[in-house]
C-alpha cells in the first residue's frame, strides 16, 4: 500500500461553504443524500475535483442540478466541474448492518452510530475527507428509531424524523449520527456567561441509573475549562451516547460525543475505583477536545499530536486538580513507561509528529498521545506558568476556526514568550527515548552535576541531535534537609555541567523531579542513597521513584544471580507503608512492584536477555519476601483502611481502598487467601469484589469465586469483560494459553465485540510470563485470533498486534516463535492495510 508523507501536503482544491445531509436509515440499505456548496480554494495548487469514497453505491450525482457521471475508483471519484462555485448533490447507499469494522455508519445492538475519525466519513458519502476542509452541517435523519441525534443544535423534529444544525465549521471526521431506542439522564449547565446548556447522556433502557458519575464529571469538566483555560461551551446541547461496540475509548464529535459504554456506565456494584477515575478522565478529555481539536483542529493527520497531546495534557491537569497531583503524576509516568517507552524502544518507534504513514489509524499511539502530552508539560516548565497561560490565550485567539500545525503551535509560544523554540522542535521529529547519564563532584563548597544525553537509533533515524531537556533538580544535605529547592536546569548540549556554590557538605541530588522530561535516567548508585531519598525527598514523585528503582535493583539482582532481597529495600518499604503522614493512595503505589514487562525492558537495556519465567519467579519471590517482612504491619494496615458507610468513588476513599487492597494482596501470600475469600464474600462494591478475587487468582485459588462471580454477573456485559480479563491476565504462566483458549470457547465470548476480544486476547498478551511461555502456545493463539479479527475489524486487530513489538528483546527461540507468528499473519491473503503496515514495521 502507498505511504502518505508529511512533506507532500498540498492545500485542498475546493473549500465548502455548507453541507446538507439527509439519512434514510435502513439496516442494509441506508440512503445518504448530500448537497454540498463547493468553491475553488484560491490557495490551491491542484485544481482537480476529487471526493473520497469507499464501499459506497452511487445512486446518482448532480452538479448545479444537472446529472453527471463521475469516474469512480476504490478510493473515491473525480468529475469535471465548472469554474467558480457550484453545488454538488449525490445519493449513495450503504449497509450499516454489514459494517463490522465499526468505522463509518454501523450498528451496535440495533442502534445506528458512527465513527468517522480518522477517515470513516468516506464510508458514509463522497466527500473531501481531510481535516483542513471545514464546513457547517445541516443534517436530517429519517428513521423509525425514537431517538435521532446528530451534531450541533436540534432544529426540528417530528414522527420518524429530526433535523440538526451545527453552526461551527467542522471537518468531516467530527460528524456523528446516532439513532436508536435510547433513554437519557439529563441536566442543565449554566456557562460562565449565563447561557444554559442541556446536557444528556443517552444509554440503553435499563442503564440510566449508571450515568450519574459521568454526568457529574462532565459538569466538573465544563467548570474547569472555564476557570483554568477560559473556554466556554458553544452550543445549546451537549449529548453523550454510550455504545457497546466501539474500537477505542470515546470520540469527541462536535456536540455529540460517542463513548465506549465502558467509559460511561458506572455504579458502585459494577465499576471499580479505577473505572470511576478513567470515566472522569475520558469524559473530561472528550469535552476538552471541543476547543483543542474541534474549534482548532489539525491541518492534516501528521499534526495529530496537536490536538491529542494537548488534550491529554489538559485531562491530566484536570484529574490532578480533582484528585492528587502527586498520585496522578506517578500513574501517568507508569503508563508512559509501560506503553510509550516500550513503543519507543522497539520496531514501532516513531516521532510524536510522524513523517509518513500507510494507515493513519495505526498512529493513534502512546507516542502521539502520551509523549505528546509530555512535550506540552516540558514547554510549560520551560516558559513557566505565566508564559504558558499567555501562549494558550494567543493560541485560542489566533487559531480559532483554523486547521493548524505544530509550527503554528510553537509560534504562539515564541510570540507570547520571546523564546526561540527551534531546538525544542526536535522533540516532535526525533523518535526514541533519550538516555540521561550523570556524574557529580564536590570541591570547596562547589557541587557540580555533569550530564550526558544520548538517544539510541530508532527505525530510519540512526543519528540524533541533542534535545532541550528540562531537568528539575533539588539538593538534600546528609541529614535530609533540602539545601536547594526545586530548580529547573535547561540542558541543551550533548554534554553539559551545572554547578552550585556555597554548600558545606556534599549533597545528595534529587534529579528529574516530577519526572520533568520523558527520558531514562541511568545512574549507578547505592541502595543506601536510594533509601535515603525514599525517606527524605520532598518531591513526591522522586520519593516514589527512589522506592521504584530500589525494587528494580533488587529484582535485577534476583533475576541475574538469584540474590535474596536485601534489607535496604524491605526496611524502606516498611517505613513508607507504615507512615500515616503519607497519602494512602501514594503508599499503595509504592507497595506495587515494577511490572514484569518493565523488568524485561530494564534487563534488556542493561545487556541481559530477559527470561520472562525467571522474572515472574523473582517477582513472586519478592512479593512473598515483602509479605513476610511486613507481616505484622499488613493486618493493621488492612483494618485501618476500611471505608465504613456506603461506597463513594472519591479520591480519598479510593486511595484507602487501594492501600487496603495492596495489604490484602500481600496477606494472601501468608494466609493462603483466607482473608481474601472472606472479603470476597462480604464485598458490597466491585472494587472490593474484584480486588479480593484477583488476590485469590494470583495465588492460584478462587475457583469457587470465579464460578460465583459468573452466576452473579452473567447478564452484565461490562462486568463480564472483567471476569474474562482477570482469568486470562492472572493465569499461571504454563496454563495461560489453555485458560485463554477455553475462554475463547465460552458461549459468552463474543469475539466481534472489541471489549470482549480485548478482555481475553489483550489480557493474555499482558500476562507477561504466560504470553512468553516457551512452548509458543500463547503466541499462536494470539496470532490466530488477530488473523480472524483482521478480516472483520482491521483497526482493532492491528492495534493489538503490538503484543509482538518486543520480539527483539528475547532469546533466539522466543524470537523465532514471535517472528514466526508475525510472518504467519503477514502471509495471509487479504490482510488489511492496517495489519499489513504493522507487521511489516515489526518485522523490519
Ligand atoms: N479522537 C479520538 C481518536 C479516535 C477514535 C476514537 C474511537 C474510535 C476510533 C477512533 N479513531 C481515532 C479519541 C480521542 O482521542 O479522544
Ligand atoms: Zn483525544
């Protein structure tokens, strides 16, 4: 398939003044009538009239009312057009019921819905389906469903029809339509300037009592965007619809967000604390897109990070404000390392702004989203809070209504702050995670830090130039007092030193506070120094990081030479776990060991071929050692963190439950799961129920509870996803493939539903030791299912193929098995463009 290049961008040949669409809904024969007012783009270099269109049956087309016969190919149509403005009309037929790819107009549980980002609108009608063509839309829907929704404001409705008008020019990827038997949970929000907005969350009948949390999160997001970014909502209604069959998390269509039901529906009985937190974050994320994405969109898909990096950064700020900044930062960094560092260190590494793609759906990645957000955080650190606020004000003022670029984005920062950001721009074009090494010396009261930065080669980028790295540093004296509060150093050279004068003793450095840049700090240091920082660092991120690196060092030694865990880590962990002055959520995070996948990457980085089974065994051993070392503290912690009264999903209670759960996990290793079984039996909320069940499964117990859970929840799709995922994700290494296989044979394994597919196949791929079982059984099972899914839903199948992106880390046998699985996928007839690109990049 042909690649698209950033350097090939040309402006659209025609612009659109107005779009009118009529939908006559039918499951197998929906008619879409379009009437589009085109005019030539004075800035265009190409004058050809081309409309994208795929899988459409053209019934008829007219220009200025006269019938025309366009030339149609697999990707669209061309037609001779008059000079000057003209009206294009077309009627096409599509079959939503046959659309299993869940892109374009499709059906989920009898409901019509759409997904148009990135290039799904071309499966609805012929159109210039590119984000830099923006237009106001009028939509008429005719269909038997009681609820008929589209973007913008409702204009008129009658029996079997409804009309919508969206006054804000938008690209086609933000178009949406929903029709079905839905009920709503509603409220009214009054904006800062006094305008009333009707808020509706639309769900299937029976789910209306699971919308309250999402609705509340929406109102909080609206207030927050007004207060923090000065952004008000701009329509009379804001609709959210929950859909069961959805390829990703949610979609920010103008005025009509469509959500995977998993990220809307929540009740204490069915959703965990993590689910509540994710719902809050995703509701906020999609709402924030109204300004960062919709009012200001992307010129082309290479600029995807312009809206996604910024909107992730904004949702992270919001969650930090709603909950705890320290805990949120740690969670975000855990996720960045688990997903983005993994991507950046393998064959799929690409810049935050990629320069070529075959299938854009393959670039909705952790690099574009999460590393993209880190770049915004670094910019803010470099220009300061005031500079950031001025730049954002200028961005909204200058680019409202535009399809913008990263150059536009950086220019507002340069203009608002006077800074030259040409070197910073490298963060957008260079892939790979920089390694930051340092040494220090101390002479006559002068302490000097010497840094070196190096970014390893990545696909098609053998050489890297130095990047601007904001390094937040603090210094502590040996009795634990801070002698230098957090100070931002700006590293711009490959090697650079920074000195601090007037110190009476050699300080202990606390580096990269708050994880001030997305880099890997490599430094040999003693367990005592890490334990010292864990005890004394005033920066909560680095306090946690010190414990984390201690745990990693211990695990590395356990894996490499079978060493027993030393006292430094265990004592430090004990002191921290028992320190009631610390936030329970923070302590819960500190008690969590590094993931097995993270350990595999760290071992590989230090030149050791990781053995997933040895890593798993070491983690198990360390968990038991921690449990024994903390055996007197754990029951106290468990009991003290009980949350009396009815369940509430707020951060304080969730933090207490998380710490209680961490204690229960370790205790289960001492009592054979007795307490977890009791907790399971008495649980009155899903956090406790699932938490207790996972403790049991982790120690190879819980068969009766698994059966009971199924009986209790078999009618609830979202809860059943948890049932599937827990079993595949926590199965013992040698059993994981057979457990997952039998789950795929379960009558409720509806593999066409992306959530259910991910719950089994995705969970198996995250069960590190089980996935990498030396027999290769899991690789085969995952590959078989990816092949099957690719035939009906390429987007989700291709995303999940990243299970194999780490093949180069492993021993020759595993490499051969993993590459064999990829080659088997690659060899399939009729492989999708999505999957073809992914396996091609992974095989190199
Ligand atoms: N902007 C959206 C990204 C997206 C998507 C969402 C659902 C299904 C398919 C999709 N393709 C791209 C979601 C977001 O980042 O907010
Ligand atoms: Zn987004």
